[in-house]
C-alpha cells in the first residue's frame, strides 16, 4: 500500500484504503480504493483512481482477459452484471472463509440431526398412540 497521497476509508479509526484492480466486465483493469473490510461489508468506502475507459477499450480488455483464461484452461471467468468492483481474495483469506463456512456447515448438520431426532420421537409417539387405539378398539368389542 505504498502510494501517496493516502486515501482513508470511513471506518473508525480511519485506515488507509488499499488500492485494488477491478476485473469486472464493466471496469477491467481500472484501479480503485476500497475499505480493507470491503469483502465483509466494511464501511462502504469506494473511490475510483482511474477515469472510466471508453466502452470499446473496456470490451477489448475484457475479451482479451477471457481469451487468456481460455488459453490457460481456466474454465471459470467471472461475468458480473453490476458496476461494483471485483476484488480478488488473497489465498489466505479464502482459506479462512472456507474454514468458517465448514464450521457453519457442521453447526447446521448438528441442528439437522437434532430435528431428525425430534421428528423420529414424534412419529414413534404417534405410532404408539395409533396401536393403542387399535388395541383398545379390539379389546372392547
């Protein structure tokens, strides 16, 4: 983040906003400043460093990027419909997010197991009730 003058985001305390490069279809290669926590909501700070490219150049850069990815064999090239900037996550941050998502998945699986147990108990009680009714009906005849 060695650039001057520094751009401060709106967080408290104010922090120097890193400069990113957008690879969205609308703004390929265009640099911008965003809050450090932009991927988690952040303070909403976003300021463009570069002026918008003409549509022709924007389309050309996007097509070239797609072609390079195709030639490298990368099948997934992001296509975004909005004007928001796309931030490439560092590998370590992706790893942390994967771990967090796995933890959420484990918690949800525990909840699902608990609900299954309750469902089985309700079904068992219902069956006992029905068998009791049928038995009582047969004994009273």
